C-alpha cells in the first residue's frame, strides 16, 4: 500500500459530486480536514493536485464484506481485503462475523480493529455475530461488542430462524445502539441448493427456489414490525422479497434493504455451465428479478449497494457447482460494475449512485456520513468516469480470483483516495496522464 502524507492539499479543477448534486469546484484540505470548497481556491504552501476531468465523491461505505480473517487466510486476510477496499474507493468497511473462529466476542472484535489500524487508514467496523457460533440460540454480549468496536450485528450466512430469538436480538440491539443485519433465508427450502431453481437443469446443479428467500424475508420482517425495531435486509435478490420490503415500509416499518452489484447486473442466464465464480448466496436470479431490483434502486426501496465481497481460494472454487462454496469477490469492481449497469445506460443519475454508496449505507449502520463540506474529516474518493477497462482477475488485489466479471469491459474507475492526512493515487487512469503539475506548491 502506497500512501503519501500530505498535511496541506489542494485538489484543483475537479467536479464535486454528492447525493445533492454536482459542480465544478476545488477542494482544500488542511491537517486532515476539508477547509474550503469552491472555484479558484488558493492555498499558500499546499501541495496541488490537478484533478481536471475527475469527479470527487465522499468516501464510500460498504456494509457487507467478508474478509476471511481469521480462519481462511489462503482466501483473504486483512491486508489484502483492505487493499481491495482501497482500490474500490471504500473508506468504511463492515466485515461479517462468519470467520473461524466466529467473531462473537469483544476480544476478537477488538483484535480486528487494532490490526486494521496498523494496515490501512480505512475504518474497519466488524459486524459481530448475533448468536454464539452463529448457531442461532444464545445471544452474544451486544454492549461489550460495541465497546470493542463492532459496527453492527449479523449472523450473515446463517439466518436467525427462531422468531423469539430474533425478537430478543432486535430489542437488545436497539438498546446497545447497534443495527441488526439479517440474512433472510429459509434453510429448509434452500437446503442443498447451488443455483436458482429455474436454472438448475441447464447448469446441472441443485436448485434453490425463490421461496427460500421470500419466506425468510417475510418471517424476519414480521418479527421486526412486531417489535418496532429497525431491521436491515442483506442482499435482496428476488422481486418478492423487495415487494415485502416495500409493504413493510407502507405499514410504517423501519426496514431497509441492500442489493449487490452482481444481482443488479447479472442473471442466471449469464452463468457459464460449471463456472463456480458465479455461485453466490443468494444465487443469481432471473431477468424479472433483476428488473425489480433496478426499479427498487430508482424508487428508493433499495437504500444501499453492498458488495458482499466473499473471497474463496481457487482450490476451493475448483469443486463442482454443487460442492463449491458460495461467494464472489467484488470490492475492487463494485463502483465500475454499478456505474456501467446503472448510470452509463441512464437508469439512475450519478448523484443517486453516490447516495447508494455513501449516505444510504452510512444511515443504515448509524455512521456519520462522509461529507465534502468544510469542517468534515477528509474522506474523499476520486473517480475517473471516462475509461473503459477489462477486468483481469489476476490483477485484482484480493488473494482470491473468484470474480464473475472477469473478461468483461467496464466503464469508469476509482483512481485515488484522500483519507485524513494521507493521499493515495492509483496507477491507471487520466490522473497520471494529465497531472503535469502534481506536487507543485500553491503560491
């Protein structure tokens, strides 16, 4: 990781874009905070970076990441996972608890936070387990987990299927000041499946019916409505589940939902037979489900895009479709996939996409949203929207290679970060080509 300490920085000539709009503006950063935003700024003694043609966005937030640390370091570790997040433009990373051992103690939560601070300026927020060992019975110590640095709670991958346990968890999460994220699934309906049931014959694999997600979503939402506590539904992938979220909101429920870049851009028709890089949970769905998710992004039913970055070593993914583990990597390709699928064809505005990457996920997690307003901590993601690039899995930062977008041409890319006193530029894109004045001092 290559970061440069820059106590005084002027980003000149870019376009500032937030959920509220975009405009041509310079950004002046001093001592790790944004001190001015506007055209024609001067900063005596500042390092000047010419960012003409680039877009400057608030730092991205990913509320759903698997880093495999501890327990599966051949697939990912904190160093490679945070490097992937940096290249993806993320400043806040929420990592799930299904590690080995499970992150169900304050000791493990605190260890993750401490080690991450030594590796990267990004903020790591462990999402601690709701129940001991993810078994679904005994609740963990929510307040102690929060004190150790937990950013939220989830049994992701292993839903809390007992309604009484889920109700107690929601109430205690509220009291501890932590959001609860649910992996909504009926495991009896999903058991043994690998792909969407409608594609099972073509892919010669066991199927998972859409009802597995829809039934789980209905159950979890009803418990949340009964308790009156907010609930966040992870990786919604079916039209039915999304309609359940909408219905709960109409009834006054504080229910939020995320979608992944792969569910917003791919369907089961895109899966090559035998390619386990396309095996994820929930599985890729049909065209109608994808259209429903796109509508949910447009009408606000989906309030965040989250990667569900789930690395697995090539050795694990070489198994047959029915035996291979679920999951695909996605941190480094996330923005490009979403921009290509949503903004480039005109389905949503760039401002709406920034909302899905910044304000939406931050609000779900109870995090102060990164901002470009003067006085804010400098958390800036720099974007080059012009270039097309081909995804080469071997060149991605993750330790794993299970990328369903390998070989695809994407539009737009993250080209740099500013995090507090630190600046990082990535080696591809127009920033390095046009920046003849980089490193100059403002007079």
